[in-house]
C-alpha cells in the first residue's frame, strides 16, 4: 500500500532521493511533464482544460526529521545533530536507522532526567565500543531516520514514522492518479528541505509563479492533555488552515474551500496553530506574492517515530483536494 511504503522510505532533509525516485516511478507516466530541479524538488505538471484556468501549485514535502553524525568518540558514541526540529522527549531512547541499514538507539551521556533541551548530549549507540569499529559502518555526515514501522491501530487509525509529510505526498499522488483531467493547471510539487526552512518550495514557487499555492501537510493535534492549546482533533475531518506561525492564509481561498466542503458534505475543521509552519509560508512570499491556503491532516506526536493519524481524515482531505483543483477562481 502506497502510504505504508511512503512512510518507511529514508528521506532526511537534504537526502530525499529515495522518496523522490519512488514517487517519480509511480506518477511520471500520468502527467504532462516532470521536472527535477537542482536542489531535488520533483515537479509534476498536469495541464488543465478550463477556459478560466489558473496555475495551482500543490506542495507536499518529501523530507522528514532526522539526525546527522557530527563526530565519533573514541568509545564508539556517535554524536549527532538534528536536521529539522526534533523533540527531546521523542528522540531519547528512539531507535534510528542509517541509510546503509544500520540500526542504533539514541542515548544520553548525562542522566536522562537532566537532558531538558540539551540535544548535544545525545549520541547514537550501535552497540560497538570503539571508534575504529564504528567507523567501519558509520561516517561523519551520515544521516539516520527514526525507525517507526507502519502499524494499523483499531478502527481507522494508523501509526508510523514520517507521517509528516509522507501523508501529504500520498494525498497528492492519489489526487493525481484519480483526477486525470483537471480544470486548472496543476503543479504537483514534491518539495525538499521543508523541515529546515521551506527551502524547496521557495525556489519552486519562484520557478512556477503560481496564481494559487496550497500546502498539503500535517498539523499537530490538540486533543490530548500534553498537547498545545487549539482545536485540532483527530477524526473530525480535513483541516483547513487559517493561520500558523509563518503564514496567514488567503480569506477568499479559505471561503472557497469551506463552501466546497459544505456542498460536497466533506467533514472539515478549521486549523489555527501557534507552533509550526508549512510550505505555504514560502509560496506566499514568492515573486510578487501568491495567494495561499493549506490542506492538513491532524496528527498526534508529529516529528517522532510514532505519529498517529485517522484514515477518515486522509480520505476527506483527498476529496477536498480533488474538488479544489477543479474549481473556477475569480482572481
Ligand atoms: Zn510537514
């Protein structure tokens, strides 16, 4: 199954090649043109048939949070930095996997209760006890992802690593495969390096100069006691982004989405968050400015190995995407 396979691929920010090749193989024959740019973005273009068609850029990022080796100590401890925002409480004691298939566990060189946010105290342990032995398998610059297998939970819930943002890639792929003849010109952008500052979508938006940009991504859940404040709830439908820390979405586009959901009976919720952002921010500021919106899937425990999402929310998000790319926009 597509989503299961997508979550298990190795794609730390800046090292998304495995994900890109997987997606490219499935979609290339189904679109009018495929572009791979210098920094690794994959752009799949499907021309529209509408009289008043617009250029719509959908952006879902291929990269995931990971660790990168900065030093190997004499006793075999592999010191790392985080690529993207890792949380201490999801990182410590997590199992990680390097690109060559070697597994390790994230440990601490100080008592774990003293860790707080001291990320530099973390190291990866692959079981070996000397630098010489470790260097046979691991080098400076190597990257590792969290190991978090895809698991079906009761009812229609799913748990896996890299839900952020393979679920976005999945929803865009499904839309592309199901909607063969859209009204608007659709630029399906599978972007790189979102987790380190939306770098991929920035150059892509400047290349495409779309009329409308939509980030297709996850948004953190607010329905557990340890979560931040907000209204995002699992199982309540697709989340329509209103604002986050780096973007305030276009009111006209939000209204179009909400009207569409009401007409087509698509379950939706409004998303307002005060930590985090998406590719919508960089698209918004590209060129002379672009109207942007966001279609999100509410996710518990994002940026860790055990993110949880609801399949129903994913289905509703795909339904909205399919409708949205066929709307006529008066802009
Ligand atoms: Zn994301």
